[in-house]
C-alpha cells in the first residue's frame, strides 16, 4: 500500500504499474476530466472529494466526512435574507484568504465566479491587486477581452498571458505538473 498527496509521486515509484486505465481515458474524453476515485492510471485510485480513507491492517474504507445532502437537511428553510447572508459569508471567506504582506491578485476569466471573487478580493486589500488571464487570441476559447474589460471596470491592473508563446517543447515541460489530464487550457497560464 502506497499513498501520497500527488499522483505523480506514486507513479514515479518503480514498482507501481502506470498502465493507462482506458475507462478513465474514456471518461476524460466524455467529461473533460477523470472523475474520482479513478485516475488516468489503472492501479492508482484517488480519495474522493469530501472523504477520507481509514486504513487498517486488513482493510481500507472510504468515509464521507462531508455530505452536502445531510448538511442541507439540517439547515432551516432559507428566508428572504438568504442573499444578504450569502454575500456576508462570501465576504468573510474571501477576506480570510487575503491575509498577505505582499501584493496579491486573482486569475480572472470571463466567468461570473472569478469576477465575483475578484471584486470582493480587491476590496479586501489596500495593496496593489492584479488580475491575470490566459489569452488564446483568435480562438473561441479566448476570454481575455472580457477579463481585461472587467479588470479595467474594477480599476485593477490586468496581465494577459499569451498562450501562443507556449511552444510545444514548453508544453512538454508543463505536463508533468498535472497529475491528471483535464481540459482547462487556461491553467497553462499559471506557468508563464
């Protein structure tokens, strides 16, 4: 039995079978990611989100430590002040993650989620705040124009990472940092 926080740590061991799991490969093509507990490797499994493994001498048991359905069943019916409560919780949560003694920023796409987090985060700091986005100029995947406009509207400094600069050899250097295949091309901007 071997465990690690990253799949590549396990896959690097000489005695671990790193044969591709073709069911996982099919799931990747279908879902653009490999759903847990499967991984791209046939002999390596992942602990599912919201759970932990209890490993004994003769057994391994996967325990769910957070069950959304159970939690929601314990929450009283939402009242009309739910949007206010949600806004307060978002503000509190993001503010807790903004504790830093250096300038911070956020990855900004054209989505509402990154826009909301960026707006709240920028308001939580007195330090310079920068937004970063992946630019795929000339393609349908390019969200940089919207991200740049959003950043400008929020009065923030914006940096676009030109993904066309990532040549094939550079992509080969980036791949080992990902444990699983996934189809979020904008993540490559994090390696500029």
